[in-house]
């Protein structure tokens, strides 16, 4: 291994890794709101709304993220949607992960024992206040863990935006392999950065999970 | 029942309930006066739990009327949010105790008791805290105020659940097999709390398997089977010499095993 | 905003060829990753540390880095020393990637088969290996089926990524068609629909497989 080369290219890769983090974090943030909206909409009283949101979730989960990205980036202008590569990565990432996350949130809510809902309602709490004070605090642990799994998928998926020439980690790695002819060195370093990012996400998730489920240890 | 002139605390008129093709309540009438304690016994599947849950509207009845202190509980004329508002208000006046306690596991014992008064009645945290401690004292668990439900025994959980229901100062308490899920040695502590309430003239509707307790504590006892009230009488009469053969048969089986 | 799907019709034979390549790769990778995943899991669980730690390392590495990065490494890295066709790199890359995911599942399900099953089999006179093949692995396989079929559904969607290293599956052939016809929206929408249909069929298959697996366990 050529360590001098690794030291030389490290700053470039760190910079690119930051773009990976940035794009994933933004997609996760917006994805969470999209997911929350979908959770509400898929049980709406209005039938077309319910039907459309379920169809949306099904289609997004049933087609490749990569194809969605290409469709919006290259096909978008045909329907008046012109996005720069970075924004496109955030938007498609958010709408993609939002569909998966809505299922994760729904699953977490449904995992709470139905007796909790009955007890709360019998005290006089309404649907929303029951959700706020009783159901969500108990669903939070599972929700955090499943959103964490999705966040990791989001980080790995973000490598695909290299195809629409966002200069993130995988893009930079590919470019450096081409210019240095040292694939092992470049791969080792960039893999290491992905691993660091993913372990950081896992650490944050574990911290939040402990906080959300503190009551089970007390 | 003697005082027939005043408004009954709970009244059921011709209550019917179906689950699909199965009619589980076939026209129930019941009148519970203020401060009275009614026990409902019967085999599983008799409809006794459904009846109790209907009073709280956890089951929505198909026909008939349920009234709490003169106010109609079921309101087929109200839809959507209007009904939500109505039923939430009604439920604040009823305390319900479940077989499986359904304590909120993410809240401490004291928070379980104070959540509803704080959020629904706007009681300040400090006053709610005082009230909560008083109630926990009453069920003998003041020392467990900061503990979480996972650290409590079944009997303790049920006592907290009773305190939680009492915190809303309900007009009536509904007990849905409150001791059925408990180990035998823990039943007594819950029964003691319920007897305490009886002495304070709380109006209570009790669905139970504990024949001895029902005889002991209630003013009136009902035997249900197959969705109808087979027999209703004073507990002395119903438990000692029931008129109906179905009641006799049921009691022979149950008193026999429980001694 | 005008849509013209006639180029899609014109290029339909090419597209269908791409679909065929996608499906063939899917079958090849599925066989490789399921069979390989099981072998890797058994070796990992039943050999000495010296033998199994590199395997554990590679399972971990494949699971914590993106597929595309792995493909680039194989394609440009190994292509540096020996000339191998892109299609082989693609199938091997995707195959190893999902082999790691499947091995991870098999390791968990093999461990979950109770030691009572093992003891019962040994007490009948079966040897260590016979017990593994006739008693432990069949049960572990059934338990792994739901997650395995999930992985395979995800894997088929990932075949689209192979277009990045120039493999002629359906995204790649559409990119070619787009470069001639300048109709990206129409082609990518078509690909989306085809993928969705494939996905629906795979989900139906998954339901069928799971019902059978549940029946047997």
C-alpha cells in the first residue's frame, strides 16, 4: 500500500465524505416530514387521498431508487422540473426514504398494545392527545431504530448520486481510482469513511434509543 | 332498588350489540342509582364485559340507550368530531379499570395518576401532584410514586390503575374483571381497595369472577348468560337460593371450585 | 410539455432485450448469493477462528459500504490486473454483495435452531455433518425464507446500478436509446413501470413461498 498517496488524497475524500453526510442528512430531515404526512394521509377519510398515498408508497418501494433518480434528473425537465444535481439528490432521496419511513412509523405505532389506547380513551383523551401523550412516547424506541436502519440505507444510496455528477464520496473515489491507478488505496480510504459515517449514525441511534426507552430501565 | 324518583347514575335501556352475525347483547335494561354497587357475573362469552365496555363506549352499541347521570352516552345522531368531543367529555366522568391494568409504561406511577387531570382538566402540576400522592396513599402505594410500572407487582399495578381512574373524580367506576389476571395471593389487596371505595359510597359496576367478593360488596347482583340478564336480585338471594336453574348450575360450578 | 412514446415503441425490442438481461442476472445472482450465503454461513459457524474471521470481515465490509463503490473497486481494481468482461464483474459484485447479506441471515437462523434438535438427531446416531445437513440446515433455511426473499426483491432493484459499469441491462439500453432519441422522461417512466411490474410479481411469489414455508414449520 502506498501510504504517501493515501495521505495525499485523504483531504479530497474527507471533503467528499462531508457532501455524502450533507446530502443524506438533508434527505433524512425532509424525508421525515414526508413520512409523517404519508402516515396521516394513508388513513385519511377521503378515499382518493388514501388511495393515492398508498399507491405512492407502493410504487416508490417497488422501483429502484437509481431509476427514480435518473427519471427526475434527466426526465424532470420534460415536465418542467429542473433541479441541480445536489438538490435532485436531496429531493429524490427524501421522497424515496419518506415512503419507507412512513411504513416504519406506522409499524412502530401499531406495535403499541391496543390496551394503551383503550385506557387513554377511557380517561377522556381524544385520538390526537392519545397519540401525543400515550402512543408516540411508547412507539418512539422502535421508531428510532427503524429510522436508523433507513438512515444507513440512505447513506449507502447516496453513492448513486455520483452518476448525476454530485461530487460525493463515491464520485471522488471513482475519479481518484482513474487518476492514480491505485484502486486498493482509494477503496480502503473511502470504505473507511463510509464505515465511520455509518458507525456514527449507529451511535446516534443507540443514544436516542436509550433516551426514548429510559423508562424500561428505571 | 328503592329510590326510584331521583335520576339514576347509570341507566341502560334495551341495549343491543352485534359482532357480525353474533348478537352478544340482546336487549339489556339496567338501572344503577347513586352510590349503588352492582355486580355482574356470568360465564365467559355471556356478554358481561361487552356490556361494561359499552357503558364507556369502548364498544359501540347497535340499539338502545345508555345514560350517565341523565346524559345520553351513545349518540348515533352525532358524527365525527362532534361525537369525539361529546364522548371525551362523558368519559372524563367515568373511571374504567381493565383486566390487564393498561398502565402507561413510559410514565412513573405518579405521572400515570396525574396525566389526565393535568392535560384534560388543566390542573396545575403542583396541585395534580398533591392529588396524585393523596390517591396513591389511599391505595397504599405512596412509597412507589417515582417507580415505573415495570417494577410493580400485578396487584400494585391494578391499585395504581384504580388511583388513575379516581384522579378524574368520576361519577361511576367500571371494573372489568379487575382481579382475573392476578395471582391468587394478590387478589385481596385489590379487593380491599374496592371495598374502601364501596364504604365511601362510590357508584360501581363490577364485572367479576370472584363470587365471594361480589356477594360481600355489592347491593345488587346480576347473572348474565347468552347476552341476556338471566336473573337479578339482592346478592343474598342470588347467591344463596337463585330462582333460575342456569344460575344454580353456574354457581354450583364456581362456588364449588372456590370453596 | 408533450410526451411522445413512439421512440419507446421503436426501441421496444432493445428494451425487452435489456429486461431479459436484467432477469438473467437476477436468477444468476439469486442462485449464487443463496447457495454461497449458506456455505459461507456454515463455514463461519463451524470452523476455527483463523478460518472464519476473514469471512466475518468480508461479510461486514460488504454490508457497511455501498454497492456502487464495491462495483467500482472490482471493475477498475481487478480490471487493472486481469481483463474480465464487465458482465462477469457485475454478476460477481452483486453476487458477493448479497451473499454477505444472505450469510448474515443464515448465521442467525442456524443459531436459532434449538440445541434440542441437534441433540435429538445425535441421539439417533446421526453424525455431526449428517445432523447439519438433514436436521439443522433445512429448518434454518425455512426460517430464513422471509428475509431471503426480501433481500432478493431488493437485489433485483439493485441490478439497475450495474448500468454504471456498462452492463446492458434495461437501464443501460434505455440510456443508449435516450442518447439517440432525446426522450429521457418517456424511457425512464417505461423502465419504472416495468420494474414495478417485476416487483409486483416478486411480491406475489414471496407471499406464495412464505405460505409454503409457514406450512412446513
